[in-house]
């Protein structure tokens, strides 16, 4: 995806990428250490920024390990359980390695050394707003890893990381709030790098990664209630109608308007499962002019009425 088209797509996706960052602690560790992280609650995504040194992030399931170095950023969109540890330590050995915590004026500090640390990290988590309605979040992989050596955004991300580290180290008034805002910007950049560099297997990410289809999909996601026409979507994508149809069929195996219908129903399903709001209002939000038309389309797609889907979600969530 070219720079301008990535910018267009992400601008349109801004409402779906809104997060509330929470910086939890700075880690300053010696040569041997490990830090265990349980699975986060739904809609919380932990992240780690390596500001100095090297370490390993081990995903508990399916047992995958990721090596990280200075300037690397990793985000776990689905809140997966994991262990972050030194290269000299096994993920099964979680210490305590003499790790102690103390408050600074800006953030909690975790450390197991009084000397110059081998590894330093800034750790926190991101609260995705309206996670149950967020198709982008659902399509993201278990871990997004942005290497310090990757792509044209490297220098910008390095500056952000340096600023975050400086604010937290100096602990001046407002440091935590400033660092949290910088971390939010860093996340959007990380998603942009992912969309530009990865060959996404999920249809929605594959389309977003395409320089023309990405603009059309971003527009649909930003305003699903609009009565989009193929002409409007083609104009946004700077493509002919026929070419846009070919792109969608090749990338996602559906036409643009069929994708729009599927996307609307999936958004509705998430809204229904995550709230008790009236079904008529949800139907209007995703582009259906009547609740009856919405109900018929929903049953055709999922084999049940919207009310039945809501009742099933309540039973599942109460377990």
C-alpha cells in the first residue's frame, strides 16, 4: 500500500482504532529475569516497547516465542497470555528473580538490579473502545510485532519511543498523560506498518492493504449506514466500476456490494451480542431501513433471528 493510500485508509478507520492507553510500568532488568502476564480481560490489548537491550516474548498458547530488540514494539490485540523474559531464561521459569516494584512520580518501576540494566521496557495495555463492534480488531493477528529495522516509519517510531522513555524517566508533572498519548500514536503507526508490510489472510485486512480497495473498505467501515453505490465506491478508490469489482473478487472472492452486506451483518451481530440496545436502532446503524428487512437478512446469514442471537450471547456470557 502506498503512503497516501495507507493514510487515506487509516484516516477513515480512525473511529475503529480509538484506544485508551494505560501505561502500567517501566521495567529495568539484569541478565536473568522473567515476567508472567495472564490473559487480559476482553478488549484490553497489552503492549511492550523495548527501549534498551533484548528479550523474548513467549505466547503461552500456542507456545510461540518472539525475539525483541531495542526499538521493537509488540502489541497483543486479543489480550493473549504471555511471558516476557531474558534470553538467558526459560519462559517456564518465572522467578521471582528478585524483582521489586516501587512508585515513581509518573509510573510504577519494576527492577531486579541496582546497576545499569541489561534490558529496559515500557509496558502497558490498550483499551479498545467498542471492541465488540470492531471488525479491524477481530481481524488482527494474535501479535503485531514492529521491528526497529522495518520500513519508512522506523525513525518516527524511534522518536516516539525516545520521547515516551524521556517523559517517564524525568517524571515531570503530566509525564504519564503525555506518555500515554504518545503510546496511542505509536499503536496507530504500528497498525499502519502491519497493513503495509503483511500479506493478510483475513479478507478485511487483505482489502485494506490494497491501495485502491483499502479506500473503499475504510469508507464502508466508517459509515456503514450510508446507501453506498458501486459508482461512489469506485470513485473513492480511483478505479472504474469493473476494475473495483475485479479487485474485490480477486482479493476477497466477493463483489464490493456483497462485501458491504456481509460487513453490515457482522457489525450488527457484534452490536447485538455486546449491548441491550433496541434492534431497530442497530438495524438503522448498519444500513437497514426496516427492522423486518434486517431480521430476514440476519436469519438468512446466521440461521437465527437477531433476538435469538442476543439471548444466546447472554447465556454464553453468564457462564
